[in-house]
């Protein structure tokens, strides 16, 4: 279920989907050798929308989908600004934008229009939650793979993320957004060990 999913640290992932290369929130990339066909940006904070990293992986044909409070001048052939509740078809992949926001803290307000993404390809659905707390909309998502923040402060902490897994019911949950911006006291282990019965976690190594 995790074939082609590469964690690049923090909230950054590269999805290799049968020849289509999709990056999500590229930041502090260790390598830029593999160029992007599509880039998905969940919001405009510096650790998610990094112009330095975008320029490293973009080509004249790269399509960049992004959520931000204001229009951005981005590299590539096309920049598409999105809000929650949109569906796009880009080549062989389908992309759906879903809400991502905080409850009770002000880092990612709902009114900012920040997003998570569900990427669908060849019958598999991959949900990247973005920077979010556990929110009611998660109950309606459904996905094979859920990439979930667990670091706390700016996003869900471990107990919240465990509760989110119970709500989403993914085939497998992958923790992210821990250890670099927020300190981690084996958060990924506590997350994996705390999931409800019948739910599975996979802790990826940074590539």
C-alpha cells in the first residue's frame, strides 16, 4: 500500500505513481535529482511553501497546485490556486482538496482556506492532511493511506492523531510533521503503538 511513497522529512513527500512524480510540501530537500510533474502545497507557511525547493524540482512543464491567502508567482508551467472542496484531474491523477485547520489555536485558521489533499491513482487513495487538528470533516474522507501530522503545537499531537485514525479508518497511517520543527519524544512510536485495534501504522525513514 505504501509503494512509491517517500518521506522527505517534516511534511514533505514524493509520490512516484507509475511514472508520475508528485511532491507534497517540498522543504529542505536532500536531493533535487528527481523532478516534479506535479507539486501540491497545503499552505503558504515557509516550511510548506519553499520557493528555494520549488525551483530545485520544477521544470517548465511542472504543475503546482497550492493553497494560500494570496496569489503567488511560482515556477513551472502552471500554478493553480485552490481552496477546500475542489477536484482536479492532472494527467493520470485525481486530486481533491479537503479542509485543514486548527481548533482552539490560531496558526492555521479555518478562514485561511488551507488544505489537505487526497491523491487518487490506479485505485489507491493517499491523504496528506496538511497542518491540521482532528476535524469533523475527517469522518467523510476515507482513504487507503493517511499521512498525518503528530508533532503538536501547530498541528495534532499524538493522542489527537490517534483519534483521527479512528475517525478516518485508513488502511495504513503514516506519521509526519514531528521532530524537526517541534521536538519529538518518540512521538512516532507512541503513535504507532496507540492506534485502535485493526488499524495499522508504518513509520517511514527520511530519504
